[in-house]
């Protein structure tokens, strides 16, 4: 939990976690609201993990006493959820031996939570928090909710809150976020299942002008008379003065947002307007939206690959009943938990929509959000507060060293050693033996995939006019989904940086500019308004009409670069594809598909739309930089790939701080956007600078400066060229997945894909005809000679009436064009083999690791951190997927197990990082850090070890080396790695791959196709055959080959270390780097300014 080492440093796994969490803006805001609403005797008024200043006052005896009172058998509830056969019998037989302890232990603890505060001196509090952005704070509001036993009231309130938070056209969204001058970036509205429940509403990134303007506005704010200090209904609805109005057009004084009660008044007046006018005027839309959301929630609850209800959803529902039995005042007298109280969750929601009149929902807002007690928090940013906290921590550390005697330090170290030994998990051997060695995955039914391409149950493959089209049957679901993967092969490299911006434009609020022929097609299937023909060649549908069509059609839609929306998780880098995703009702599938394609091809991506999207993205990227969620992964990706600034450059030129000088790369070098590879062009550091440059160029252009019109045209032309790429090569090269809510055969699935592709081909053909004579070329040549193309006579898509049993030869592959060729003579041809185009080199040089003559360490100090983060990456040249060059079928390749080392390495990292894993236990149990993970990424070309929330990064790093040294010895290996751990890791790996199939099957199937498999079925078979054949000797072999180089003293290892620590004012920034460099493995660590990593990108 907590201890102090011989150097006076505070350590402990709980302290490590809470030192970061307790200083986050959202954590401080929620805790402050809870403290204003609940009494001090309530556990909700205290941070559940403990604040650092409280943790350091705890004694070991207090922790042991608390654990003894609460963590006992009689106080536990065991849930087993899932599909079982014979295995629960031996499990329960083994657990029966523990029943005697349960029967003799004290009765379960039952402690009703105290009521809420009845009096409060302040209805608003101003909280100052540490932030790198001094121009944005946040607002928090909270109310008491209904009792947890009032299932109907809680459910109805959750539905209302969900509407106000999620619907883009809700009055809260229109008033605060979805407006030309927003006064908040986002809204977070939820009902917390406390006892009693708590309603909390937060407005994030509220503009904060300055401390001076805030103080002046607060002093000038007029005092309003209220009936009591909590009364919120005395603010009249704005409609009482102005009549019916557009909430999105109300004017706000942005300099006064943090003035006393200004924001509170806007909220209360909006809630009053909802009761008086909004719900009555929008009653039909309100009910339709809630009905759609019920289907949406039930669909996500859904069925998993094991044909059971989603286990996490069931556990959450049952756990709430168990907790209520122990702590809710309304259930404290029950003799047993009322399990299943929420079993009719979805039918109750439908019944509420059907039966409850308008007056019921208006009364709900009035009772709980207007008449109920409200508390208010204003979060004010202070950029200097983080450094001040770190300075106070360093001062306390020195004081502890001076006060403690050597005997006290020795005694403390002894207690730490005893605590480390006690953390080993001791499960009775009988219980361990009762678990199955490996789950029988033959009993897991993979959802059926039908349609074009390969099917393991069919005799051969059938080509799709789209490339590969597959339909996934998931029964007992009311939703349909589609995912389209469009390869980027042939796209000019200078357009890579614009891809994220282009993807965001597809899902942003834009109008449509469509020809007459498309308008006729659109009016038949989508929910877009019917457009009357005019004499103009093109018709326009404004953004509001398009947004309404999107909102009424989609339950979810997205567009992103890569094979998944968040490719930064655990260091996963994007495949070279653009992915379009949509989820909708089954009846709207074709219309939803058409709508997203229309936005891609005919969206009004003009300067104004590009500017608004770029500004939003620029703010988002700036807020992510230097944060724990992206720090290690983005930094590794930025400097380990070859480029203008990479690890090799850092090592060779010595870009680091010294006692004499500090060199900033970003101030000495400027390079063009066309220079970077795909992986680096999409990196956070590059994108942040690039998006800022785009925003600056468009800002000046929109202000009427003709001198920079060329820059704006360059941005607009680049977006147009990306669109042209997809319009030209859209047929014959993509991969489409459709998720269908019932069983379907191959013929029906192929017909469904054909209908979708026919519309797509028609829209693409119309785009080409309307842009046949417009050549789109770059406004200025990139720094490297690149050849750009336009279509002269684009090829027609494959005919629809070809017999499905006949394999159609695709068009010839695109060839290099000499520089002397004219644009008019160039044709854009569909790639010959889309599967090879996607699967070969699909990560754009990500395996091209910057090789170093010796390992390199980089130390970065950041004011935004409260704990440290450590990352290690080593080059990994290992096979994980079928070889395209072997010429052998995948079935033949499986027989020789070519990827055995890769899967053995995955198994080994799971063993190391389990709760009782040797590596994790060595770091967590000693209190060096909170989290540790190891990730072999063969497709990305690296093996990574990440350590998070470290209180002592140096000790954590030394623990990695220590465990590696220990396992190198035969004795240490035999004592640590055995068959039982191997089987547990096998079970973990197989369960992870199968349990989440339904949620991501389309993405996993597409990824399998990218890697050369015939689909997810063959990919799972590939994995199972390898995992089943792994032995402990294989683990030993891959450990020596891939982990042992970490502690090699004579061989060049080319390992890259990054250590990020909080900024300190107590010692020079390079002192810690020198301490890290004092290691037995000759690894030199350099201190580097964080700003040095920022490139300067010119548009």
C-alpha cells in the first residue's frame, strides 16, 4: 500500500495509482461534488482508492484490521456466468472444503449509508486544479436521485439523462456544445447507483478567459434573490421573455462564464425551458429517439460467441443487487439479496415509452433536476499547480530523510521485504487441480460468415465485384452493421497527413453537393429530403438536413484510418486502409450505407468545413500530448521509425540537455509534410503540428489575406485528391463486412452485398462523370518528386451478370509513370490483387526499426505528470502470420508451425504479467509502480514492455533487469515457469480471442484477410494449432532469444528506453539521466526536452 525507501521516496502500488488519478480534473470534480452532497460519515464523501495525503498517514495495523473486517468469506458473493459443462462440478467440490470457514465466520456486514446533507454553507465551490491548458476549465453539477429500489424511477431517469446527453439535437447540446460559439466542448450526464443515487452533470473544456476577467466578472455579477440557498427554479425560462427560440443562437458573454452563478443560471433556465416548451414541441422526436436507444442498448448487451447473454452486463446487474443488500437503506432489512431485480430492464424501458405520457417526463425533470437540491463546482485551471505539488513532494522527501534514524530505515526495509513475500497468491492445490487445463474451443461456435470470398465449408472461392464481401450472421439482435475497408495503395505519400482530417470530415456536419441523377437515387432509399430538380447542374442539401438524416438512420457511425478506431492501444499501429463503420436498424441498412458513401463522395468539404474540423482536431490533439494515455506509445512510434527526427538522429547529434546548452530540434529544422512515412505522418506529434499549421493557413485565408490563398488551396486540393483516389479505385479493391441479425445463406448474402455494391458503384460512376474534366493537381510541388494522377477513362466495375462460379481476371496493376508523361495520358487502374496490396507491407515500414549501435535511453520530464512511466522496445523479427512468398497453402504451412516462436512469446508475456506473474509481482509488490504489460508485436516489428504509474522508475527498471537475470539461470527458470502456468496462459490467450468475437468479428476478419488468411476461421485455426503445441522448452528458447538481450553486456542490442517523469525543481534535469546511466549494461540515458520532439510542419 505505502512505504518509504532508504532515500526517503514514497512508494507503494496503491499510492502509485492514486497519485495520478487523484489529481485528474474529472476525479477532483466528481469527488468535490460527492463531498458537497454526502455527509462525511458516508463513504461517498471519500476517495475510494484514497488520496495520497491520506494514504501516507495509514499504518500497517490499520490496513490489516480493515482487511480482516471486510475481506472475509461471509461477506463475498460468488457469481459464475457463462456456458458450463462438466467442469463446475469439480470446482464446486473443491470449494466445498472452504464452506466450513464460511459457516464459522461472522455474519455478513450490513451497513446502511447515511442520508444526504441537509445543510450546506455553499451551493457553489471554486476548485483550482493543475492543468497545462490555462484557457479551459469545467463545470460540475449534482443532485440527489431516486432510491435504488425504485427501479422504474431510476430507469426512467436514466432514459431521460441519456437523451439529454447523447442526442445531438437535445436542448442541452444545442444550448452548450452544438452551436457556433460553444460554451463547453462536451457534456457528461449520468446517474450513479449510489445509496441514494446521485445525478451528476459535467460540462468539459469550458472557456476560461483569464483570472483577471474571471474576478472582474464575479465582482460585477448581480445578486439574485432566491427562496433558499438551494432553490434553482427562480430562474425563468428564456422563452418567457423571448417566446419560442433557437437555443443554439442564444448569446453568451464568454468572459463571464465562471462568474458567480452565470453558468448555473444558463443551466436552470434551459431545464425550465425543457419543462415548459421543449418536450411538448419535440414529443414525437423524443419518443422515437428513446425507442431507438432501447434497441441500441439491447443490441450492445447482445450475444457473445458462446451464445450467451453478455457476461459483463449480467455481472453488473447482479452485482448491483448484491451491493444493495449490504449498503442500501431500503434493502438493509432483507434476509438475502433480491437478485434479478433488474431482469426486465429492456421490457421496462419499452413499457415506459409506450405508457407514460408527456406529463410524466416533464415531472421527472421538474422533480429531480429543478426542485431537488443542487450543488455546483467550478474547476479553474492553474498551469503552475503541478510543479508546485512536485516541489512540495520533494521537500517532504528531504524532511523524511533528515528525521529518520538508520535503525528506523532498516526496520522499514524489513517490513517491505515481508510484505513482498506475503503477496504471493496461495490457492489450495485441490482448487487449482479442479480447473480444466485448456478450454475446449471446439464447443465455441464462431458466428457464420457467408457471401463472397472464401468459406472453409465450401469447395472454393468466389470473387466479389467489391473485392471481398462477407456477411456475418448474429442471431437474436435487432441491429445490422457494416464495415468497409478501403486500401490506400496508390495514394500519393504527400497526402498521408491529410487522411485523419479527411476521415473526420466524413462524419462531421457537412452538406451534400450532388448531381440530378444521384438525387433521384437518393430519394428512393435514404432519409434525406426529396430535392426538387432545378436548372443548375448540381443540387445542394444543407448540413442540418443531412444531420437529421444521419441521426434518424444511424445508431453509430465512424470513419477512421487503420483497421480500428484507436490504433494506439498497446502500441498497435494502423493498417493502410480507410475504414467506414455504421450500425443501424436492419430495415435502414442500405439507406445508411448510401448515406455514408454520399458523404465520402459528395460531402461539401469546402474551406469552411475543413477549417472547423481542423480546429476541433487541433484542440483534441493538443490536449492528448504529454498525457499518460498516449505518452509512451506515441513517443516510441515517432522516434523508432526512420525520419527527420528519430532515435538514430538523437543518438548521433546529441539532442539533449547539458549543463552548458539545450538544443531544440523544432526551432532549427523545418520540413514538408510529404517527407514522412505513413506511420510517422499519422503520429500524434506530427499530426498536432500539422493540424495547427492547417488551422493557421485557413484562418488567415478566411480573414481575406490573398497572400496565403495558395496555402488554403493546397489544403482543399489535398482533400479533393484523397476523395478522387477513393472514387477511382473504389470497386474491386475493398473489403466489406455486413453484420446481419439472423441466419443467411451464401446466395442471399451475395445478393445483399451486390445490392450494396451496385449503389456504391453508381455513386462512384456519377462522381467520375461529373469530375471527368477537372484535373486535381497539387498547388505546389512537394519536396520529393511525386507523380500525381487523374482519371482519363476510368475502368467500369466488373459486370454484375457474370456467373458466380467463374473467376474474373482483374484489371492489370498500376504501373509507374515516367515524369515526362502528361496527366491526360494517365489512367488510374484498380490494383491487380487487393488482398496482396493490403496484406503486403501494410504497415508502411513499421518494421523498419531504426537500428542503433547500442541501446539508447531517453529521459523526458513533463509538468503534466504526477507519476512516472517507463517503456522498453526491442526490435522483433519474428513470423506471426502466413508467408506470402513461400508459395505453399496455409494448410501446408500450419503443419510445420512456422509461427511457434511468436505464439510462445505471447504465452510467455502473459505468464510474466498475470496478477501472480513473476515480472508484475516484482514491481507491484515492492511498490515501485502500479501497472506493467509486455506486448510482442510481430507485425509492428517490436517487443515492448510498458510500466505505468511508477513512484520509483529507476527501481522498476532495475526490477525488469533483475527478473531477466534470474530467469537466465536454469535454477531460476525451473522455480518460476512450469506446465501449470503454461496451461493458465493458454486458457487466457484462447479465451481473449474467442470471448470478444461478436463485438469485433468484422474488424478481426478484415485483419485476418490483411494478413493473408482466408478469413477469421482460418486465423483462429492457425492460432489454436500453434498454441496447443507449445511446450515449456519453447518458452525457454524465446526467452533467451528475445528477452535475454536486455541484460547482455557485450552484444549490440538496439533497445530503446523511454523514461517520463514529473517535472522537478529540486535538481537539474540531467541529474536523473546520469543516475539511470549508471547501470551495468552500458545503456546511456539522455535528458531531452519534450518540446524537442515537436516537428515544424509547413502546409
